[in-house]
């Protein structure tokens, strides 16, 4: 979070820290402003201007007396070092600092020197003071914690001039979700173009892509049923499903098209294609599901937090997409092709009507038989 004024930043940081601490599923809530170290504060008083000093010149004088002033650079033993001008007797205590001579006056006469608490470090972003409130999630569902935190921050009434943004793991996860979403859209577009080039049709590839939303439904349903969080590994599983799910539908539609070319009617081709592809599709889906079952059960060891959501997504998507590939895809294919057949018949009838009735053959007169002698 950022604020131009230090006090406004401290007040806003405490508000945010309290809100974060009230969330379920987080622990170790800390604020970098809560960590402080004693510092010596030097502020010019009313006598400073008469002596020709202000806050900037006093700061330079104090820095010279305490840690010196860099004057140049020198190379010693092939190493560049700073040349610092320091006082012969640097001030080491507050009393010595107050007694620091500045011409005819002392520092304690023209400035208020006191010990105050200050932050360990001060961060600035775009010229404004910044503070960081950190918390550690206790579970794996970082997305839910991030959503709760966002709603909490939106409900807060921060002081004027203070702003708060979510960063860290939550921001990284949101960025990963956005990138994976774009990757999924690109994958769907690439698959669609390949299907169009293969089947030379726009309608049949759309039928094949119908199984993708139903695969996502099964994947999300199994995530909810098993209580698995929707994280980056689950999104990677969704990306994998785009290629896996379409495969079964491709082999089914391709075989149906082959039967159509052999002279089968639409219904007969669909029945024969489904009958011959039923076992291969089921065997492929079951083999993949059982192969991923150990990962879904979390028996893969320390990598289970990545492997388990991915496996759950793929298994759930395969279950629903396989059933729909065997039921919905043939149904949609039949409806589409029958409609195309009806349109083709109507166009053929219109062409026949425009051409008119077929012309009758012209009768030819019988030639006389030659006379016999």
C-alpha cells in the first residue's frame, strides 16, 4: 500500500493488517511498519533560520559529523573504494550530537534532537511511501483466500491519499490464470483450424468442440466434489483436456464419414460408427483415468499439491466428455447431416421444376421395305 504522508500510511497499514488478521486461513500476519528501531531525529527550530540553517543543511552537517561525506573514489588493489571525509571526533552519543559546533552555534541550540522510533527500512513506490503487510495461507486454496482478501479491502475505508493493492502469491496466481486463459483460447483456435482443414467443413468441427464445455463441467464438478482448490495446476489440466477430449470425437466422426462415402445413409453410418468405436473410446478413456488415479489420490509424494488437482481435472473431464462423445456428438451429427440432406433434396426438386418435364422422343417413320422380285 502507498501514501504520501507517513502518518496516513501508518494508519492505513494498521487497518489493512487488522483486516488481514481477521481472515480465516491465514497466519503470521505482519507489517513492515510494525518493526521499528530507535533513531535520532533532528528538526530545525525557530533559531535555525537566523543562524543560516534549514532542514537540508542541518541534515548534511549531521551526516558529516556521524558518518562522513563521500568526496571521491580511489582504486586500491584493483578495487574501487570511496574516499570519505570524516570528523576527527565523530559524534557517537546524543549529547555529543547536541554539542556539535556549527559555526558560532551548537546543533542543540538551533534544532530539536530527540530519540524516536522509526521503521527498519522505508520503501518508496512512484515517489510515495509504501508499506507491506504479509500473511501466510494455512491451506492450499490460495484463490479463496485471495477472493476473501479482495472483498475485505474493498470494504475498508482507508484514509484519504492511501491506496492498497494485492501482490505476492495472489498476484502471481492471477497473472498465471490470465496467461493460461489466453493459452486455452489459442489452443481451441488452433484445434478448430486443424479440424476445419481435416474435415473441410465448418459445421463438423463445431460439433466436435461441443464436448469441451461439458468436459469443463465434469472437471469443475469433480473439483467441487473432492474439495480440491482451483489453482494453476487445475488450469494446466484444463489446457490438457482440450487436446484429450477432442481425440475421441475425431476418430468417431472420421469413421462415420468413411461409412457415408461407402454409400451408407446418415443414420446407418452413425449406428455403425458408434458400434465399431464404442470399445476403443471406452478403453482409451478408462486407461487414462486409471493411470491418473494414483495422482488423484495423492500418493505421488511431495509433488501431490501439483499433481492431484491436475489429475482430478483430467479424470472429471474425461468421464463427462466420453459419455457425451458417445451420445451427444452422434446426435448432433445426425441432426446436422439429415438437415443438409433435406436441403439438398429441396434444391434438386427446385432444379427439376425449373428445367420442366423431360422432352419426349420424336417418332421416326418406318422406311418402306424394298420390293422383292
